């Protein structure tokens, strides 16, 4: 009898399967930290045009030594120091180009001094950039791909230091009174682009509710307003899951018909879409969602046909409204869609599971 009781206690029905062996999908967690109360709203910069200016070399010195035991001891002018370089370095410690400056100027080398004293070399300026940053020249040609940790690209070389008059001492010229100027540093213009911005991008028309949805899913605080084009630059939000994975979700600017022809800054906005690994088509259920979906797919196919092959899910927002519910039911007849309400939080759990499926499909 005691043996049977033990079997009941440790029966397979009452045994809890460990999380690591469970086949259930990971669940999204609420962030333990509240949203920031700061007025500053941080947006994501995935493309930036910079000008790198190397430092000038220091001038050489013209000097003649006069010792107490010898009045004319010869030239003793030292060389100038070298100017600093501007270097881009790939690192995992930064995720965007927000910290980059429009103009990055390296310091100049120090001039030479008498008694054969060489001027001090200027330190190089190392600008950290995210892994996968692409460097393009002013003609749009890719000249560097910083794809691995620690790889560097010298954007602008500093000038060499000028030589002092001691360098020009010869058997026939015992008192040279010439020295070199320091060389000028390079000045070049580049365009930095981050190849991968986020795991999932929220793609939709203006006023579809992308910013409201990102606010509901993460701690990000993009601006929300009833007028179109509230979002002009991407915002990134992080969604944690209970298996310690974090999924980056990007709120992308809205696309309009003709975006592939650069209507409404369309090309720039489509470039943001290109840097997301998966896509969530967010449609306004109260404003012809079927037509919105057809417009979005057409614009992507005209800009880059490979974008249509990426993992995606179709989401209809504003189903808490009667007209939004009708639009959702109509699109549901022909497409596999998820109906949500970013305002009330309806069905956000189902959306988070779909986002995690997209994330798992990329790995």
C-alpha cells in the first residue's frame, strides 16, 4: 500500500517537466524597469554621413647649437611630430551611430625643437561603430565592411612631421638653414551604414499605430500623435523573453504609395526596412487594411524584390473599433493575420509569440 502511494505522489502526471525540456514557446516578460521620465527621446541612427580630417604634421625646427666651448657647434633642429589618424573600429559595445559627429578632427603633431628634440606625435582618434557597419565613399562605393570585433578602417591619415635642419646636414653643407613644413592630414567624406538594425521591423502606413504598439511592447517612448509622419527616424525597443533572449523591435517611418520613387523620403525609409531581418506588416483595420497590405508589398517589391522573402507576419490594428473589426474579418478570409489593439493591449501575447517565431527562424 505504501508503495502504491509513493507511485501516486511521483506519478508522471504530477511531475513538472523542466523548462529546458518543455516544447512550449518562450514567453515574453514584462520589463522590471518603468519607462524613463526624461524629456529626451532617443531615436536610432542607422545611416550617417561623416567627414574625417586627419591631423597635420608638425613643422621641423631651424636651430644652431652654440656650446660654451664651441660657438658654432652645428645645426640641432628637431623633426616635427606626426598628425593623428581618424580610425573606425567595429565593436559590440555600441549598437547605433548616435554618438558619431558630423566632423571628426584629429589633433596636429607638435613642432620640432632645438637640441634635436622631436615634436610629440598626436594620438589617433578611434571612433567605435557597431558590428556590421559598411563604409561608403562619396561616390557610394563600399570600401570597407567592419563585420568582426576589433577590425579597423583608417578613414583619414594624419600628415607626417616635417624634418628639421639637422636632417639636411651634409659634408658640403655644414650650416643648412632650411626645414620642412609638416604634411597636411587627409580630409575625406564617408557614409556609414549599419547593415542590421533590428531583429523585427514594424512596417506600415502613416498612423497605423506602429509607435503606439512599440510603446505597449517595450520601454521605448516614440512620439505618438494623430497626424501622419510623427516618426521620421527609427526607434528601437527591446522585448525580453523568459529564456533570457531579447528581441529588438524597430518602429519604422510610414510608407506611402510611390515610396520606391522617393515620394515622402521613401528611399530613405525603405533603407530602414532593408536593415531589419524580419518584418511585421502593421495595418490600420479602420482604413482598408487589404489595400494597405497590397501597397506595402508592391513598394517593397519595386525597391528590393528580396525583401518579400524575409520572415513576416500580418497584423491588423484597432480591432477594438467596429470598423477595425470588420477590416480584420475581411482580410482574415484570404490571409493569415493577427488582430490586435495597441491601445487596449488586446491579443498582444499572440503577437509576441509570432515575433519570437520570426526571431527563432533567423537563427
